[in-house]
């Protein structure tokens, strides 16, 4: 008689959450991925990238590299999402692949800067472009004039900041009302802004086609011109210089394509998450990256590279539409960005609170964030995230030499780009680690091209990180410092708990 094999014990990370409402289907999940990715970056960052890379060919190549990295990462995350379809997503993956400390350090950085800082930045972009349509909204129209707290910092409340805070408050409130509210806002605004981006591409290619610009850009695709030197010893006229410039330029394009992982935070609310999260990661990232590359093609067939490099306030998309519709381009682009940023922040706000929920359930965050309200959403987590994001809107940096004010969250985001890249590398390395430590765990989806494709992502992202450490140390080491500050906090929470 054949002996019966003992049933495999199901790990808690493999089980489905039952406390949430499963209201996100494949379309909704794809809208979260795409909507969280498309903000204001694609309309702006190509100007700085063009100055760094100095040629149309390398500008397009940089976006293609971003696309390969982003899609490759999303496909690898699909395996982890299918293995561990739990609320908290990337936090859970790092906790299970390494230790609770690594999960906490990611969640700490997410709350302190990555998610909340991005929410603040997108809210201010929303307010700035709203000011194009409503002149009362302005960064220098103060309700509370700047109060200097030190030589380089101040706190203020301008009408621009007020609108940014109000936007955060509104979207935080609507998301506390239940998943259905957030889903409707996300689907509506993502559909509209995706259509607007497609419209920009179509108008640029069909109506903006400029034979002179096309000849100059595509006739001399790789010729360097008008570039900003990365460092004294680095020139894009050399292979080494091109490599360094490509890596440094990724800070703009990768940031514009970031937040695709937010859908993993909401795994507890996705229908059939083992199937729909991997598919939404693949579909959402592929759609957005394709549109991003095509948007840059539209810029290049409408404007010569020099015009892209010198676009006023780096607003490349605005310059493109202004060249096609003189006098109307500014308002049209402002309206498109207002819609885009509103939808982007809804996705960021909706998803972020689910990560804090998972941390609170592990007693690594405020206990209230680990409870659901009557609408079965983590209202306290949403509120805490909203308060901190709104706070990050208020502090200002001050440059005495030019008497100009900046935004503190802008500095924080610069610092944390490298830290976020580190967590992506660790998470994808976790795919390899879990294949060894948990070989018997069911994997309904396996990472595409494993082990070669995930390894290529790790190698590419590590190369970018090393270049940033060498050539952009001032904005790289502080990012790691923010992460490390979480270590004593983790120790204190564990001891006091």
C-alpha cells in the first residue's frame, strides 16, 4: 500500500486577505498601474535629459532603457505577487525574502519620502498648472508669508500650496469612503489622461511634423550638441561619457515611470490576485512605456533638439503644443497636466495606505493604520499619509543669493531616487533567494526569462546606482542615510513592543 504524503502546510503569506472588499478586476488594476505612473514627469523631464545626453538618438535610447528596466522589473514582481498575494506588496516581499528589518526599512522610507514626497510633488504640480488656468493660484501669492526657521529654510502657505494641500485632503477623504470611490476616480482620470497623452502624440506626429526639425534630429541622430557636462572629465563625445550620461539621465525617466509597483500594495482588494496582479503589471507598464517613447518621438518631430533643451521651465510638451497651436498650447497642456496629476495622486494615495496597513499588522507602524473602517479601507493609514504629505508641501528651501524659494520635498525626492532603486534591486534579488529558501511554494506565475532577465535588471540597475554614487554623491548618500535612520527606529519599536 502506498503511504500517503502529508499535506503541504500553507504559509500565511500564500493565503488571501479576507478583511478587504475585492473590488479591483484586471482593468481596474491596470488603471492603478498606468494611472500611478503617468503624472507630470513625461511632459517635463525630457528637457534636462536632452541637455545631459546631447543627441536625439541617445534621448530615445535613454527612454528605451527605462522601458526595458521597468518592464523587466514588473515581470519579476509578478512572481512575488502571485506567490504572496497579500496587502502590503513590496513590504511583504522584502520581509519574507530577507527579514522584518528589511521590510520595515522599505516601509519607513516609503512613508517618510517615497510615497508621501511623491504625493506632495504631484499635488504641487497640479496646483502650478491650475495656476495657468486660474491666475489666483500662484507660488508667490501668500496667505502666510515665508517664516524663516533657519538660514536656508522657511515655512509658508501660498495659494499654490493651499490648493496642493486641498487636493491631498480631497483625495484622501474620497478614498476613506470605500474602494468603489477610489476606483471610479482612478478609472475615469486614467482613461482621460491616457487619451490626452495619445492625443499629444497624434497631434505632434500628424500636425506638428516639422521637416526642418526632423532633418536636424533624425539626420544627425547621434551627433552631440548643446550638452550640460556631467562632470569636468566626462564628455558625451566619448563612449564613457555617453554611458555616464545615460545612467545619470535615468533619474528623470525612471522617476517618471515609477510607482508601477503600487498595485502590489492593494493585493488584498484585487479579484483573483494571483492572475490579475502579474497581468496588470505587464499590461500597465507596457502601455505607459510605449506611450512615453512615442511622446518623445512627437517632441523630436515637432521641435529641434535645441528647442527641447531650452524649453521654458523645461515644459517640453507645452512647447510642442505651442508650436502646433500658437497661443493655445499653454492652456491645453496645463489642462492635460491638471487631469494627469489628479489621477496620478489618487492612485498613489489609494495604494500607499495598504502598505502601512501591513506594517501596522506586524506592529511596526501606528496601530490605527492596521484597522479598517466601516467601508473596509484603512482610513487611519490614509489620514496619516495625507497629513504627512500635506506637511511636506509647506516647508520651503531658501537661496539667499538669488532670494528664491524652493520646496523641501524636491530635495528629499532627489535623495531617495537611489534608495528606491536599491529596494528594487533587493526585491528582484528576492526572487532568486525565495527560489532557494522556498522551492515548494506554489508559483502560479514565474518570472519571465528567469534567471537571465531578472539578473539583467539587477546588473543594469546596479550600474546606474554605482554611477550615481560616483557622479552624484550629494544626492545619493543622503538617500541611503534616510534608509539607515530607520534602523534605530526599528530597534526601538521592537524593544518597546
